[in-house]
C-alpha cells in the first residue's frame, strides 16, 4: 500500500470484501504467516477477528532459516476463526 493509505483501514475493507464474495462462501477460517515485529499486520488480523466475532490464535509458523538470503525473522501462523456469515 502507498504510505498515504496507511491507517485508513483499506486492507481490512479489502479482506472483508473478499471474504463476502461468492467464491468464499464456504470459507470459515483465515490463515496467514506474520512476522512478530509486524505490528500493523497483527493489528489488522485482530481487527478482522473482532469484526467477524471470532478469535485469533497465533502459533509457531515458519522458521527464519526457511527464508532465502538470511536476515528474515521467523513468521508466526495467525489463524482467525471459525466464523459464520
């Protein structure tokens, strides 16, 4: 996203719109890997969980050594759901 769009809730709107589409009507969980230092993404997923009236779990995901080139931190697995529509 452009820096001028940060903090305006566009990512949340886009994900919720995607989930409301016909192609996602059987989807009841959302999963992503997120670096622990990515507070913006974690806040986004907490907000989506709240909007969907469900919980969010964070568990170990991808270890840092799986990313090429080094210098990348681990990523945790973030799971939202189950949720109904």
